[in-house]
C-alpha cells in the first residue's frame, strides 16, 4: 500500500498515543458512552475526560444525544462526525473502472462505473479522473474528499507504481503520482484483495475478528489474512501466491503447466473453458452455473469438481493459519453457492478429526464493494497515517 497523504491527516495525526486509541475506538465501535470507552481501553474516567477534550475541540469526536446509562441517567455518547470527511474508492479491472464515494465509516454515498476504452496508462488516468470528479459532484462531496484509494489485481510499490498488473498488461506504471496530479488529491494504491480484507476487518464481516482469512475466486485466485488485528501485507501479495497451490492431481492444466492447481480449478476462465469444450460451444460464467443448477451433467460435473477444490483450499488455509473465520468472495463466488454441497463435503473431509468446525462465510459482492474496499484503504491512511 502506498500514498502521499500529507494533506489529509491534520487532526488525526495530532491525536497520538492514547488519544488516538480513543478516537479509533469510537470510529470503529461508536457511538459509545465514556464509561464504555474507558473500560475497553483500561482508562480511568478522569484520564478519558482529559484525552477526549482536545478530540472534541478539534472536531474529531462529537457528543450525541438520546442514550441512557444503566442507572437511567442520560448520557452523551461520543461519536465521530461521519459527515465531515469523504473518501473515494476506485476498483480497476481489465475493462472497467468502478468508483464509490463514502463517509468516514465507508457508507457509500454515490457509485458509478465506466468502460476503459484503452489500457494505456494515460488513458486510464483520464478516465478515472473524470469518473471520480463526476461521482464526487453527485455526492455533494466537493471540497470534503480527504483521499482517494485505488485497488487493482497486482502488486504496487511504496512509491506508487504498479509493479505488475497482468490483467491490464502493466509493468512499472507510476499510476499513483499520475492520478494524484490529475485529481489534486492524495492517492493511495493497494492490492484489491488486501483492500477488500481491510474493509471487512473495519466495517464488514470480520469486524471485531482479529484473526481471519479471505479467499477470492474470479479471474484469478486471491488470498489475504489478518493476525493480531493486522492484515498481513507483503510485496508478493499481488502475485497470486495461492494460485498454483495443487488441489486436484487429476485436474486440468493451468497456463503455467501445473496440474489441478488453484488457478486451473477455480478461475473463471478455467471453469468456462472446461464446460465450453464439453458442450462444443462457448458458455459464459453465469450460463455454466445456471445449467449446473438445473442438472446439466457437464456443468454440474465442472462446478462440483471446482467446488471440491475450493473446499480443499479453504481447509488448507484453515489448517495452516488457524483463522477464526474464512470469508469466500470475489466475482466468481457463485461457485461456492452452486457447489455448496461439494465444497462443504471436501472441507469436512480435509479437517483433522477433533477440530472445531471452521467458520466459513460466503459473501456475494459486486465491484462496487471492491471499490468500497479501496475507499477503506484511503480511510485507514487518513486515520492511521499508513504510508504517509
């Protein structure tokens, strides 16, 4: 993840140490009574009052109305002013750009998408800048956007360059600086699976879970995990580290010549190709799943074989990193729905006897949710100063 957020962290950056912990707790869990904040952070009432006062004066926190303590006395819980700051998230795919404008808690205010008529970086920058400007105007957020997050399937450097994005055909593209110049706003770049995991951690299915994993299926196979409350970031995060994990010794070949690896079993191209060859006509992704649901023998077989492979992958993740939860998502996540029976059977068969059932959540999302993940990367940069 990379950014230049120097213009986006005034009040949050000044809230250091325990004061920052107070503000972050309220952001993620609020509104909260002062007594509850003090309890969660192990602070005395007097210390919390001292820490909260400058946060209130700076506008980081606000007092809300209408709550009552257990004693029946009215209280004034602390919350963040969600309307004071806006963020933009952009998800780039091979052919489209998807944008959302959000609040400080990643509530989506506006969304849009546009075709990328050319993968040439300068043309992409122009298209994204126009898309962002239009969405910000429709959201009434002009002047209140603090940072823009951009996610894509690939790896990025600390300087804001895209090292590799094979779906776009990019190598060493300085996307971050170019977008920052075009938009006049701080820009953050992130791998799309990592940004999705960050969003799930702060505002989604993994909220409050300090140890979880995300497995995504679609054009490729993605993986991310968090331990001790931190999504693990690494330069190799964007290069498909689980894509060539062997899952089926009798499976098809991937483009690298591996037999039955995750990419060969789970990618959309592999699934549609296997079904199309057998049917002797080109099938698209949803057609394969539709046919499988009504009992077409070819598509049912293809989906079940892939679903079993997905179950083995999830079981492997569960065995190696022992997460409290595994989230399955991605634009090809319908595989986990249509193939649910075989996925669950394979997962159970691969689990060691005596282990607890693995908490697996299948999350159907669109590209707008992935753009929201990019916005959360920008929010984290604003709040935590990451990468600045």
